[in-house]
């Protein structure tokens, strides 16, 4: 993560269910994100993700983070440094990923129907 970007917001409390499979999430993160519109102007926004032991089980970027949250159950004073490092590494990998256009279209449909 570059020094000029705001830190991601991590939440272990009141984590929403995974939108992909409706199972309980383990971690919710959000961070600023922007893209260029057709007039080449920046459009600011927020990207948000829920870490899910079902949907992210095969994600190599979540490989070490998931067991910390899913198996061990929680972040403790003894593993807070490991958690922070792993969570920030996961977020940095998410920052670099392009949005899945099919998921984006489905979210737009849900939003237009008032379900999001």
C-alpha cells in the first residue's frame, strides 16, 4: 500500500453476510477507490469486501488470513500484528483487482430494485 493512500477500514464487529453466498462473513473492509468516467474525470467511490470462508477459500491472497479468523475464531493481543499485516496484504491485493463486471451488473440490478 502506498504511503499517500488512506488506510483501509477493517471491521470485525457486525460483519455483514457475504453477498456472494449469504453465509456469515469474517471481516469487512472498505477503502477509497476512483475511476475515470467517459470525460476522463475522476469519479470517487468506496470499494467494500467481506472475507468469506466459503467464497474466498481458494483465494491465495486470503490463504493465511482466513484460518486466523475462521479457525482460531478471533483476533487477540498475541496475534494482532499478524492479523494487521495479513489483512493489509489482502486489501492491497484487492486494490489491484479489477471489478468483476458480472458482479457489478448484478449489484446494479439489486440497487435499482431497492434490494441493496
